[in-house]
C-alpha cells in the first residue's frame, strides 16, 4: 500500500477507508489510539515477534473471529 512510516493515527484512518479489519502486533495501539471512533475493527496479535512463523499459529483464531469482530473495538488474539 506504500504506507510505511505513516503514524498510527493516520494509518488507522487510511485503513478504515479500505478495510473492515486492521491487524497489528503493536500491543500499545489500543491505548494510544481511540479505536472506538473508527469504522474498523482492530485485531492485536499477542505474539513473541512479528516473524511469520510466530504469527502463523494465530491464523485459525484470526479466521474464527475476523467476520464477527465488531468495528470500533480492539480485540487481542493470543495463543
């Protein structure tokens, strides 16, 4: 998308235009941004690193909730 380096607040506003769900590994995002005002659901992955191998174990859980997670919320997905 060419969004590298964009601050979180602006990134979330751009994401809500294009997507229904925004997935991050930044655990601080829900505390730093007011996700309640967004037309977007945020999934915060609780993993040891952002390496694909660490994230892959959460894919079944992500798929199980991605269609029903409410917009304007931040949901933590962990092992």
